[in-house]
C-alpha cells in the first residue's frame, strides 16, 4: 500500500507533528514534507518515540521525511503511558504559557490547547483560576478548544471568585463556575497534577 504524502511546509508547530502522528496511527506511516529545522527534528523525534523507522532527505523544497512503523513493535512508553493512581488534573493560573514575553506566551497557550485536543491522553479535569479564567470566556482564543475538550469528557472547573474579581462571570462560555472547596478536593484527589 502506498504511504500517505503530507505537505506540511509553511505549517506552524505543532501541526506537522500532529499530522504525521495521525498518519502513523491510522496507516502505519507517511511521507511528510517540512521546510524548517524545528519541524524536521520534532517530526523525526515523535516518529522514533512511536517506534518507527525514519529516513530524512533534504530536497530543493525543504525536507522529506519517510516514516514507517516497525512491524509489530509497540511504541516506546512515555510518562503519560503509565497509569496514575487517580485522575489527571491540569491547573492553569494564567492566560499565557511560561514567563517572559506575554505575546509569545499567548501563542504557546493556543498551541498547547490545540495539541491537547489532538492528543490521546487528555486531562480528566481542567481547573482555571486567577488570570487563567479568562481562557474560558467569550472571545478567548482557546474557547473552541476548551469546548472540544468538554465534548470529549474533560470536566472544566472555573474559579467563581476569580470570575467575580475580573468582572467576567457573565461572559463565561466554557466550563462550570466552581468554588475553592471543589477545586481543592479535585487537586488533592489527583493521581497526576500538571500546572501551567
């Protein structure tokens, strides 16, 4: 069977990785074209992590990466492959990912939520507090991703005190208004806690 060909030139991170990963999962491999070193390295690393053979060839229009899953070999396990003793909880207190440049942090947050929606492992519960509550209101750049996560079963708790503080409770468009009791109970019963 002929492998799927994917033209990922010009696509921003993490799109080339997500497209290649999906092709490996569905068809056992693909040939993907990328046009920058970061995409070349990220796609190759992801494929090797999944236990695939990877061939990289430089071309006039960028880089051609051939990915083929090795026959019958399971993917290399990562930290998320091991079961936690309880639910996975993601706690977010800011609208930007990381410290430093806020504009870049907002771009990274959008990319993060888009990637989480495409991933197999998703959080059981997402807690938004402090400035993180602004992610769940009308006009948020990640609102559609949050709604998609809810549709896939992720429970989203949004701090009511924080919504009141920012005067945006009436603009809540994803998740459920919550309180510190529910938030603390969820945090302390987590099997795996991830904080941003």
